[in-house]
């Protein structure tokens, strides 16, 4: 995981950025801890090479 941030109008969205992450396992872990979880999007972030 490269970064974790709260986003949105009421800071209720969790934005996680990283490499080689298992999104399903992340959602499963949060639900196991009694968080309400809705995955809104999943996308690849391409790194800029200089």
C-alpha cells in the first residue's frame, strides 16, 4: 500500500493506492470488522517514468 486517505464530502470514502493488492481481501477484512463496504471503483494506476 502506497497511500490511504479519506475522501468525499463527509470524509466517508477510503481511497487506497498500492501495488499488488487484493481488493477482494481488503473488502472482506473491512466487512469482518463490521464496516459497511461498497467498492465504487477499481483501476490501475500507471506510474510515470522519468
